[in-house]
C-alpha cells in the first residue's frame, strides 16, 4: 500500500472515530484539541460566594489554562446586568424567577439546571443577645430586624414565609443581597435577619442560626445556565459540569446547601 493510500485511510478512520464520539452522547465539554483555555466569567448569587470560590479554585487546578472570575451579587441585579449586555459566561441564580428573566430575554443557552436548594434561618449575633427563639419573636417591641429587599430571592422567600405565617414586621433595613443583610447581624446593628442557612454556616464564628419550621414553605431552588453569548462556551460548559459533579456537590453540601 502506498504512503498516499495509508494517509487517506488514516484520515478516514479518524473521521469515523470522531463521528462515533459525537453520536455516543458524551457530556465532555472540552474542545476537540483537549485542554480548556481562557477566562470564564461567572455571575452568581451572593449566597454562593464561599462555595463557588472553592469550586472555582478546584476547576482552575484541574484546568491550568483557565482563569475563573466571579461577580457575586443579588440575583435580580445580576439578571438585569446580563439582559443589558454585560459579558458573562455562566449565570447561577438563587431563584427560578430571576433566571426566568434571563431565559425569557433569550440570553440562556439551553435549559437551566437546578444545582442546589437553600432554606431560610434566623441569624442572630453570637450569643443571641436579643433573645430571639422563633419567627414570632421578630415582632416584639425593640427587636431590630434586617431583611433582603423583596426583588432579591432571600427577600422574596422571607415575604412568602411571613405571609404564610400571618406575621407582620417592620424591618429597620432592607438590603440588596443576603450578605449585606447578614453583615448587619455580624456588626450587631440588628438583633436578627432572615438569611440562608448556608450563609450562617459560612459566618458561624460571628453569628448563630435559629431554625424555624415556617421556612420549609419557601425553599429556594438555584438554577444555573451557560449564557447564549458566552465568550468562552467550552470552559463555561465545563464549569457548570464541575458544579454539578460529585466533588462540586460535596462542596455545596458542606456549605449547608440541600441537594436538588
């Protein structure tokens, strides 16, 4: 067989092999060349700060050619930024409602997937100086409470819980994300705040968390999606798979999130 015929045969076999890989339903998001490279920008809910930072470090270790940059904020603010054209590769929201605004605007690539769930607790300063033991205590005279604004997922969940319980209270402050509400507790500026269980766990040296049964009626699902105009689609898809993988889910579980 001539060298030319050998070369043609090798090329044909390579084509068949690649076609077979494509039809096998593989979820490997790496490009044909193998290694992932470039920057990946992830817009994520503030409550994911600690866990996503750890997952991002693990992802960079596994993919030395990639650098992950995060923008953490309230999900509603991030959704607005995406819909206004802010460049990003991945969006992870603390509620389906804010994800829906991005999908309805045509800015998602495929269907969002639920990565975790989260539940509200009452955060109080270490030692609970205000003597708060449950939701009803938040309405007592002199008790200062911080809530998230209602357009933010933690605020929407709090409003749902309070309405279902028939509890009316007037917060002294309405914050734009859960970390800001929690900081009011950490600084001793309020006696309590309704925040996520995962945020209390991340700040357990400074605050205590009080579980309350009413929170079971407003558990938030967290969806994640690769964005349609993602500058680095291969690495964006790989990052989402890392979040949904066993190791990624273990990081989230250790932070206090619930499995979807």
